[in-house]
C-alpha cells in the first residue's frame, strides 16, 4: 500500500491527525513536495481557497519541475471548478509566464522549451474541460506558432509520469526527407523533424546526412539563411562535425567570410590549428568587433 493510500485512510479515520501531518510536510524539504501537492486534492483536509493559494504560492522551480507534473495537473483538474476566478487567472498567468532559464541553456533553446511547456499545459487543461479565460485561450495559437515543429500530440504528455525509462536513442541521419527540397524549405523541415515526440527514442537529424551526401547544398542552405538574418547554430555545428574528411577546409572558411559579409552580423570562429573542422569551439556569433577587424 502506498504512502498516499495510507494518508487517505488517516484522513477518513482522524482528520485532526491528518492535518497535523500535512502541516509537518512543509518543514521537511522536497521529499514531501509531491505529496503536499497531491494532498491539495483532499477537500476535507484543505479548503478550496487555501488549495488555490497554495498552488499559486508554489515557487517557479517547483511549479515547473517535471517530477511533479502529474500531481500538479491532476490537483488543478480536481480543484479548478472550486477556485475563485482570481485564483484561476493567477494560475493561468503563472503558466503563461513559463519556467526559469537553466544556467547552461542556450537562449533559443530556452525560449522554445518555455513556450512548449506552457502550451502543453494549457492545451491539456482545455482537453480536461477546465474553463480558461478568453484572454488565455486567445494566446494559445500564438504560443504554438512560435514553437518550431509544434505537434498537438505533445499536450497529452503534459501529465506524463516521469519514472525512469531505459532505452537506446536511435539517431536517424538520412537526408532523404530534405534531399529534394528547395533550399528555402530545408531548415524549417529539419526543425520539424528534429523535434522528436516526447518520450520517443528516435532523434532525427537529416541535415547531418545532407552534409555528408551533398555538401554544396548544405552550404547553400546556411548561406541562404544567413542572408535572411537567420543563423541556426545547430546546423552550423552539424556542418563542422559532419564535414567530409577528404574535402578541403578552405571551402568552409570561404562560406564563413561570405556569410560575414553578406549577412552582416554573423561570423565563424574556427580553431583549425588544433582539431580541424571538428573543433568544438566554433559557433556563429554576433560580434561587431570581428566584422570591423
């Protein structure tokens, strides 16, 4: 029998003892955090207003921790109708604000993930018949529009259990999906394919295959994007790591110079002396000083 089941029995047997136990959890650190969130479901233990205030008061890290997704969303589903309009609005705004940025997270990755998590939760709530304000509903299409490769199926994973899963990630690098596409459509399609389904064990990277199969086209794609002021670091990194061994590195230097001149804001930083084109310290960058040199 789980601890939650035991606690439910305590609520029915001795509500005073259950309330005392619940209050003690708040002083015991993160171990009881999921149970504390789950306990907000219990109307006999926590009145509706207090439950709403407790959900709103969750710090940002706890509110967005993947360890508590299921407890949090199921509690909101259970309590939503009993919360005040102001409390529901506060929770919607908390979801729209999104999670914090991790220290090692690139700005672009953070933006995409933050928007995706917010959209997942809001759509999950809609599907659970939780009434959202018209203002929040109106923002959902814009959230989805700004997420590369968005799929509505992601929302079904919003309350997924994050117990450990074991498996090998299969990496697919065949260029077939993009081999015959116009240059203008390659990066967009790669983004859509690279955003694999949550909990899937397949990672798709067709641009890697394109570099190996048709280097000239891969370079043309990056030049085209740079001229549109788009500098996808993921694909600049790929062209370096997948650079054909027998191809002269002079060509990529020429591409970097061309992008720097035509794009006006991006440049390549290479360390060809130490490790050739596979050097990990290369990145597209916005560097005014570089271009004035």
